[in-house]
């Protein structure tokens, strides 16, 4: 018997436009803490905690669990697994736009176009890169194809779902909580929902920071229960909490 429910949590807002993207912004930390507060308030049942190996994954897990396990309770251990790492977005971008290779060039591009205009222009360019990669129009033999990426994510999840016998510290019926990025979440959903590649890019751009996607597990099969939930952010009356990048 494997886990009952798989919870896929996208990291809080990272530092887009900064030299080091792979770090939560101040807002990203707040989003992650609010998720932990909400889970504590709703008496969500802890299970086994996993994350990708990127800093933003680990920071999201630490901020969330630190608030979830309140009243002095020790935060549980989080197991890192590279199966849930994000794809190399920088490699995808530079294959088509090598002018962004020099340090600081992307930041200057955004600043020169005006913050909002620069971000929109970048999103348009990056969206084309990702769509071409997912739909097979741009295959980099030296990098990871979308198919390989999806198989890596799905195989990693299957490995942990099968660990009901305690081989990796698991126990039967224990939920999985996985702190990861939008790419692995969409890769798993493509597999679960049997989506054609052309439908995946729009799914990718819909996943919000610190959102929760839930999958039920029955007889080894995954079924989507909830996609992209931000119940912990919605209705708070605080502007600017909902972000996508």
C-alpha cells in the first residue's frame, strides 16, 4: 500500500530579475509561511516530506514546515530527490537568445524596457522557448528533452509511491508532500491526464507560486483531486500575494 494522497507544492516566488534567481524573494518566504500557517490551522496530517535539490525548493519547505509545526514542534526531515528538480530554463533561453549569456544582460534588458514591459517581453520570449521544447520543435541533443524530463519526474514519483514497505523510511498510507517547481508538476499532470504536448505550455503558465496540487492514489493509479490551490493566500485581503513568477 502506497501513499493515500500526493501533494505537489510549487515553490514560493523566486528572485526573478536578480543575478541569482534560485532564491526566494521576501514575498516568496511570506507565501511559504502562509501555507504553513494554513496547514496548521486546518489540521492537515503530516506525512513524508520530499523536495527537489534547488535552493528555492529547500527554502520553501523550511519556511512552510517551520510554521506548520508550531508550538515548539520540531520540523520533520525533508528528503531531497533530483527527480523533482526543475528543467534548465537558462539553457533553453540561451539556445535561442544567446545575447542574454553575459552576466547582468537579462537584468539590463528588463530595466531598459521598464520593469513591467521588460518582464512581459521576457515572458513572451521564454514562453516560445518552452513551447517549442515541450512540443518537440527544439530538441537539444546535449540537454534534457521534455520527454526525458517528464519520464524523470514521473519515475521519481512512482518510486516514492511504491515505498510503502519502508525501504526508504516510508510507511503504508502515508501522504507525500513534495516541494518542487512548476515544470515537474506539469510533467506529472500531463502523465496523469494524458494531455497532448500542445496543452502543456498553457498549464505551465497557470501554476501559481506556493500553490498546492493534490493527487489521490488508489491501486497504484493517480487521479487529480485539486489543481493549483491557493486557499491560504486567497481571501486574506492582502494585495500582491498571488504571483506566477
